[in-house]
C-alpha cells in the first residue's frame, strides 16, 4: 500500500526486474487529487527501476492511453467422449520445469505475472497444475483452480485447443471461467472457438508514464 496526502494505491513492483513495468491500483483519492497522487506513485515506481507504469481502479484514468483491458470469460465444459491428451500432475521434482515453461511462454503476454520460486509452494498446494502430453510428446502446461483456468501455455504450435480441452476435464464445475487481456487476440479467438463468452467487466490498465515521456 502506498499513501499520499491525496489518496491510497496498491503498488505492484514484482514485475520490474522482468519487464521493467510497475502497476498502480488506485484504491481511493480525494476529489481532484488523482493527478497529484499519481505523480507521487510514478516517482516512487521510477526510483524502483520502472520503465513503464500502468494504472487501474479509477474512472478518470480513461483520460490516459489504454494499454489493455482484462476480459473475464466463461464457458461450459461438456464430456463429449473424447479423452483428450494425458495429464501429468506437477510434483516437487517437476515444479521448477513447469515454472520455467510458463515464464518462457507467457513472457510478453499482458496480464501474466512472472512466477518465481516463492510461487512454487502455492502452485503445488493448488493440486491443479499439469503437464499435458500426447503419445509421449509435451503439448503444453495448464493450471486450474476449482473451475477457473489460471493459465494455459502450448509448447507445440497449434496445440492450445487440446491443451485447454484436456485441462477443463479437471474443473470442479461444468462452468469454467478465465481472464484474458484484450491484446491477446490469438487466445481470445481460441476461447471463442470453444464457446467462451465475455461475462463481466475487468480491469482497464492505462499507461500513466513510460520512459521517454515527460514526468
């Protein structure tokens, strides 16, 4: 939490070492205090090494350039008799490999957080992370928590559909949800093909400062 005389925001600085990007989630600001509050947030994030700063959480941020919108989507999984591919649960021995694949495949994808060794315990505890194979070939990885798809990442080109179909067999409900960035057009096309549809309004991230701009 980062507070100033004008307001309070949550600063997410975790991604600075990986993508030089910081995130500001505005919690509350005084009337006409957003710009002054953002200036202090920007100054702090820049001191931490950020080259780009994105903000969300306040309607006045619509005045800043849109970076991306987060789209919640929902779909229905039905058992059509197709067994899909093979699921291999992630274990303590394989979690580092799974995390490395995730970070490689998701690098540069908006709204995807870099996973560190500190995240491995949570991933293992969820009991929902898998390698997805077919005839001994690794197709991709996935992570399901309850009925929410936390991530899918295809390793073999064109394998996204079978990876997602296979992962959905582990959902604890026939209604499956996920989130996708509006800039991830390829993923959106896949989800729509499988019957997913927008089901709400997610965060909008706006660029409030980027290296090369005036402070």
